């Protein structure tokens, strides 16, 4: 399971996700424009540090887009509170093994270390009026480790 698969799975396991998610899954790289839809986009992977043995700590960046109901202040407050609570939950995810990826044609394993988030905000209307829904975004940063033994 890549870091992308892992984070998608974790987001669907968020206990309050079912309150806001219309379907059973989070879309990858697109979000449907109707309310209560989510899409997760991968926005890049960065090497944060590497030790003398070749162990790497990497960070994968995501943006989760959420289209929510927006008829009333209550709806918009619920959407903002959802993103706030999701941020807290992401920060408490435990370390977990089981990541896999391909590096130079070799399968390597890794371990999820932690997640943080930033910039949970409204991005704009989904139609001509607020009644058509509002798109929100939250940036998610997932750090993981790749062991050097896997490269040899």
C-alpha cells in the first residue's frame, strides 16, 4: 500500500467521516461538485532527511477537497468544525508499518510516522449561489520512513 492508498484508507476510517461523506469512498484527484463529496489530491513527495545508512524520512503532501452543504450558517459552521476535528484526529494517528512503493524498479517497504494539516478553509461556491454548496480544502502532510536495507 503506497502512502496515497494509506492516507485514503485512514481518511475513510475517520469516525465522523460518515456524517459528511455521501458515498463509501473518497475520490482521487477530483471532487464531484454536489454537496457531501470528497476528493484527495496528491501534491508531491519530498525527501526531508537521509542518514548515512540511506534511511529516508519523506513527506507526502495532499489536499483534501470537501464540498459541503451551505444553506445556513449552521451548515457552514458544521463544515468548519468537521475540518478542525479532522485536523486533531490526523495528528493523533499512530505510527504504522505496511507501506510499499517502487524505487528504481525495486519494491521497498516503509512506515507511516505522522500526519499534520494546515490551511483548512473555504475555497468558494460550487454554483451561482451559496445554496449550491461550498468547497473547502485542507492540506495534509504525511511523513513516513523508508529503510535503507530495502535498497540492497
